[in-house]
C-alpha cells in the first residue's frame, strides 16, 4: 500500500512537470502567434548594393494586409541589405480596380530615382530568406513568386504576385496594358510582352521550401472577394495581346502623397486617380453609377 502511494505520488509529480513543460512549449511555439509565423530577420548595418529598389504595391481597401506587409517586407529586405522604398499605390477614383495601370502610374513616379522595381501584391509575404530581391540584369526579369512556390498559381507562364524588373526593361515593353479593369489576366498579358521582347524570365531555384511555406498569402477570400465581373466586350479584348496601351498613355493624377509609418517603419502612400477612356474600355464600370443620395431637406 505504502509503495503504491509513493509510486502514485511520483507519478503525480512527473505528470505535473510534463504538463508544465507542454504549457511552456505551447506558449513559446509559433502557433500562439495570432496570424503568421513570419519570422524576424537580423538587418544588415549597411546595404550590400547601391542599387535602388522601388516596391510598387497596387492597393485599394486592404488596410489589415498593409499593416502586416510594411513591417514584414522592410525587415525581410533589410536582412538582405536591399536598398529600397515602399510605394503604396492607392486607387482613389470610382472605377474598378486596375492593378496594371496603378503599376504604370507608380513606375512613372519612381523611374528617375530607382534602378529596378518590384511589382508586389500587398497580401503575398516572402517567408524564406533565400528568396532574393537583388537587382535583376537587364533582359532577365526575376519572378520571385514562381509557380513552383506560389501557394495558389502553378501554371508555367504565371508572372504575377511578385516580379522584379529593371527600369530599362519595363520601359522597353511600354509597361503594362491599361485595359484590365477588375481581377485577372493583366499579368498574363505582361508575360507575352516580355516573351515578345525576348526577355529571359528567371526564377528562384534550389529552395528548401515549397508552395506551402515559401510565402504567406494573407488573403481571406470570403472577406476579400475577387472582382470576376465581365461586361461589354471585356472578355474578348482582354484575351488578346495589347500592342497599343501602356506606360506611354496611362492617364492618372497623383492627388496626394503621404509619408506614413507602420510600427515606425516609413513608406509612401500615393493616392492615384486613374482616368478611364469609356470608348476604349467601357468595362471600367460595369454597373450604372449609383445616383447620389439627395440631401434631406
Ligand atoms: N488589390 C487591392 N485591392 C483590391 C484588389 C486587389 O489592393 O480590391 C491588390 C492587392 O495588392 C492584391 C493584388 O491587388 O494583393 C492582387 O489581387 P488579389 O489578391 O485579389 O489576387 P490573387 O493573386 O489573390 O488572385
Ligand atoms: Mn491575393
């Protein structure tokens, strides 16, 4: 009887110790972080290169994602010693979202003061520090969010998400088409521009990570619905290569420039009003604009 009491007493102590250990491990574990185990990377004291990168982020109504993005990407790039500045291209007109025209507009703002740009979705966060954001050589745009690494898009000609390209190359292909209002296909059209220019798109190789852990796609699809609507002859036109519109004819106004900080990390927010040529692309508005509510008298 005595031995049994001693044994169960020991067992109780061991169980308590084990429980404490599990509680401690859980508290320290990344699972306890609210959203993402995005990691912290030690910054380099001085940038490794004098090449200047402008991160162009097409944007509208993605505040929660931006709050994650700015500190994370800055930390990630400082760790690599990449000399960079983030430009959030905030579309403030009444038209449907136009990712490509925002990038064209943002590019015009930075082309004289930067060497290369990253077209960067706000909801795609690099997790693997081996993903290089170094300046790609001319003629060799670097697709960071490669199909074998992107969480969602795996077709071989995919160039969306995050693409690095030199200022010279972006100018050479006349930037991106301005005909894409709403979600999709503008990146595929840009792939054809690059192919026609005989650029050699390169991608990360020999990474230890895969589609599940190279990026965090911070996209809640029930809250952030993609705008798949097609109206007028949008479908037919956007299936074809656009040889006419681009950087040279993008119509926009930067109506405000704000120098902001998130967690003390600086970035620039540009409020951009795009113009729409209703004859060329009537699908910039698929619904009749709603009548403004009359003020009550
Ligand atoms: N985006 C935005 N607001 C929108 C639609 C798109 O800011 O209403 C930007 C944002 O940077 C986003 C990118 O465009 O990451 C690509 O859109 P989305 O994430 O819907 O496309 P996906 O790649 O997930 O299909
Ligand atoms: Mn997304």
